[in-house]
């Protein structure tokens, strides 16, 4: 019965959230291999290539809090549409951008679109999904994103063998198609809801920190650890495999793909754990397994060892699918979630950026061989943070009591 109620709640999200998410993520995933290769073909150095790839993240960081405030003044639907339009423009304009500086601007615009799209989706799900089904809903969201990103890079790479411009054009069109379900289903899902802004924007942000101090200090710290270990592994695993084990790019790619395959199959498990037992029953094991995998990475001496470790990483990350989205949605005020979600996303995106930079610094200062142990410590710290400091946010409704009189 509970599963049936959960599916009844999730089904309306397919056209409004899940299908647009798949299309937008698929298009962006096509750029993962093609954008760096295109920039390298222009003759720019590695630092500038990294800067261009990171510009989307910088745009998202800058837009998170303003987007949260904007949602107190415009409807979720308008924010979704604006976000998809900007996000798609960030792909389409790559096909015609004539010089490197414009590419930087285009990617920053895509980051602003990603913030609008991401926070408006979360606000919509906070409003429409009951807390007892939110774990499944958010884990499905995370799983769909993982599936899209798993499938799309190969297609983007194949199109790039014909023309980089063709790959960018197709990626942008796929992203743009994400707006169609949002436009079509408006009437079926009812009129858009506006959260009326009652005070100046800066005071709303101050209120978020004043009323949610403990949650932002504890769960926010855990969110930073999550983002750091997830982004850090993307740097450490390929570099360790190539520089320490001596594997070529093809072997590393197979191992990373195997990790992603395990990862994307486990989102139903994550949702079940969160809604049945509590959010921490998915989060803490996820951190422990992730940290264990990073801790044993230095024991890998060949491709088989690397494959085992990367699949263990996929297991840990997979059962954490949607956990931070769920936690943020639970903690957000239900009547006006925008400002809180903007701050929550800012914390997570900051941790993601910091994770990459800190891992690079650790590798330079004390050696690449120590970087996996650093991430293992992050995993342990995350497990302790959520296991000891963060309150459980799953509050199930009391069962109805029939009046016998």
C-alpha cells in the first residue's frame, strides 16, 4: 500500500520534473568529452581549458542565492522555463561562439540557468511531495540524472568526430526540448504557486541563517563533505590509475564506466531506505562505503584491483542517490522554501568546487598517493557528522485513529 501511494505521488513528477531533467542532463552530458577537446583544438592551455569548464560552476555559485530569493516573487513554472532557456542557450551558443572569451560568458550563463532550473525544481517538489515519500522522489531524480550522464558522453563524442559544432548544436537542442513538458503540463497540474515576498531580499537571507543556524552548521557541514568526496574522486581515481598503476585512458574509462553503472542502478534502494527507515540510514552507509573504497584504492595494483575499487565507489555513491536533495527539501520551510534552498545549493556547490581544489593541493603538497587517504578521512567525517550531529528529518504522519463511538 505504501509503495502504491509513493508511486501515485511520483507519477505526476514524470512530465514536470523527471523527463525535463533527463533531457537537460543528457544534453549537458554530451558536453563532458566534447567541450574540453574543442577548447584544446583551439590551442588554449590546460589552465584556460579548466577555467572554461569551471565557468558553469561559477555561474551557478553566483546565482544560487539570488535564484532562491527570486522564487519568493515569481512562480516556480516561470523560473523553470527561464532556467531551461538559459541552460540550453549555454549549449547552442557554443556552436557559434567565435572566440574564447565568449565561450566563458556562455558557460557562465548556462550556470545561471542551472541554478534557476535546479532550485525551482526542488521548491516544486518540496511543495508537492509528502515528506514520507520524498526520499523515493528525490532518489528517482538523482538516478535519472545519473542515467542521462552515463549514456550521453559517448553520443557527444561520436558527433564530435563529425564536427564539434554539430555536437554542440544537438546538445543544445536536447536541452531546449526539456522546456516542452513544463509548458504542456501546466493546466493538468493546476495553476502555478507564488510565494509572496514579504520583506527585502537581504532580510530573507538573514532570516534563513537565524532560524536554521543549527541545521546549516551540522547538515550544511555534512553537505560540504558529500560534495568534496564526490568531486574529489573524479580527480583522484583517474590520476591514481594512470600515474601510479600505469593504466591507459581506455582502461581508466572502463573502470569509471563500471562505477557509474553500479551507481545508477541503486537509486531505488536509496529511496526505499530513506522513506522506510530514515534519511540517515542511507547517508551514513553511503559515506562509510565511499570512504572505505577510497581508503583501499592505494592497494589496487592492476586493472582488476582498480575495477573492484571503482565498483565499490559506485555502491557507496549509489545508495546516497538523492540524499542531499532530500535532506535539503526536508529542512526547507514548506511555505517559502526558495531562500533556504538557494543557501543550501550554495553550500553544496562551494563544497564541490573546494573538493577539487583541495584534492589538487593535497596531491601537490604531500603526494598523489596520500590523496585517497584524505578522501577516506572525508568519508569518515561525513558519516560521523550525519550519524551524530544531524537530526533525522523523516517525520511520518500519525496513522488515523477511527472513532469507535
